[in-house]
């Protein structure tokens, strides 16, 4: 499951939750919200308790990242955007 949100300062946040034991690679198309920018990746799982586990450079509005089994990943965008259109398409492999 994944949810993308836009706050009042036009920051984009993407939350990806994996309830299964298997890890997945996720490609989230959030190009309707943001095309480029930098973000922080945080993990909440048995292994990492809401810790920063990496950073992400967004190009073309399609971040790709791994989601560990039974974990929650949060991508926090620090880039400003102009679009107010909400929409996200998630591809899981």
C-alpha cells in the first residue's frame, strides 16, 4: 500500500507499507505532484525504528526504492512544487 500527500508548503510525502514478509522493489509515479528534488528515506520496522536509512534524488517523478518485508518506508521531499494535482501510481516487482 502507498499514499502520497502534499502539505500546505507544497512538500510531497510518500508512505509505502509492506505487510508481507517478502521485500519488494517499488516504483512510485508521483510525477503529477513533483518531477525533481531530494528527499530523505526513513524506515519503521523491527530492524529500524523510525530511522533515516538513506536519501533519494528524484528525477522525472519516479522514485524507485526497496521496501523490506513487514516494514513502513517514508520518503520526505524537501523540494517545492507548483502542481496541486494529487495522484500516485505504484508498481511493485
